[in-house]
């Protein structure tokens, strides 16, 4: 009965905002458009808000569903420390709850790592996989970075000094140039450490679904070489670079990104 209600709800082409419960987790999502289901997974620290413009364009041809992943936006945090497998299984459970048998799947950054896992777990459900500046390849730390990390740990002994937290945030942002962990709250700090500890490079060659790789040419977080290696290892794949875009083309070039996707899927 519950599934029927959600099937009816997502048939409307106008934008709908819904909070539904998946495995006890209240999950916020935006649904817009009609046609084949198109599921978007946002990056770490983001939410469905960051995909509004892309959703607007894609909803002209697809039923676009953008959720706040557990721990982000308006969704509940996960009940325990999740890894990428946990997130992937959650998304598959969400699709089942919505009555979606087969769908296009886009994952950006952290969401791209989750999308890769879903492609491995349930390839029969994916019409096409779209990876936008996807995470999952872990770079080896340079010696200098290791020294800075050690220094950051050493500085904790001064945590009782007034102004320490401000200094610590500035150190992470401007010296280590890492903010995802420092900005995470509660259990999400441990979740972050869990998900970034897994290198997916060896999984890329196991992806059998048709794959479109879209990358910001100026991306420094997940560099261009990652995209090229991904293209090499995923046999049934194609790659498109967006000029002047960095790690989040959904924010800097939303119309261009959406048009690239539409042209590829609809062969305009």
C-alpha cells in the first residue's frame, strides 16, 4: 500500500518535495518531471539543493529524483558508522520503496563512489551510469602532507587555549586544504573517515553497465588523470570534459552539464 502511494506521488511532473522513511531513516527528496526515472546522488557536504538547476533542465525529459543522502541536508544521519556499501544498499532500498525497477543513475564526487558500488551490486537496475567528477581513487600522501598531518595531531595538546577551534579550522582550510572532515558533525566525522579509506580503482574494470564520464577539466580535487584512468578501465564508457569547470560543474556550469547529459541519453 505504501509503495502504491509513492508511485502515484512521483507521476506528477511538477516539483514535489517529500520526506519518506527508508529503513527507519527520514529521507528528504525532490521529484520533478515525467518519463524514465533519473536518480541523482550529490557529493559530500552537499544536498539536493546543489542540483536544482540541473534537475530543472533534465526534468523536461525524465522523472528526476534528487535525494538528501543520510547525514546531509534535511535527511536523518545514518544510525551507525556507514561505509560506501551501506550507502549503496540504502539507495537501492529507496528505489524499491519508490517502485522503481530500472533507472538512470548519476553520482557526483562522493555520490559517484556510491553510484559505482550500486553499479557493481545491481547492474540490472541501471540504464546508464553517469559519473561526474567521481571520487574513489585515493592518492598516496606525500611526505610533506604526512608531516602536516602529524603537526595537526600535535597541535591538539593546545586545545585548552582560547581561540584554538578557530585556529584549527584555519589550519585545515588554508594549510592542509581539507575541510570535509573538520566541517562534519557528530557521527558523520567517523563516516567520512570510513568512506575515504576505500580505494575503488580496482572496481572500475568490473563495471559492465554503459557509462558516461563527465569531468571538470580544471578539477583539482579529483584530477583529470582520474577521469582518464576511469575511461581506460571501464570498457563500455565515454568521456566528456567541461572547459573551465572544476570539481562541481553542477554549480558552475549546470545548464551545460544538463545539456551534455540530455544529448548523450537522447542522442539529440
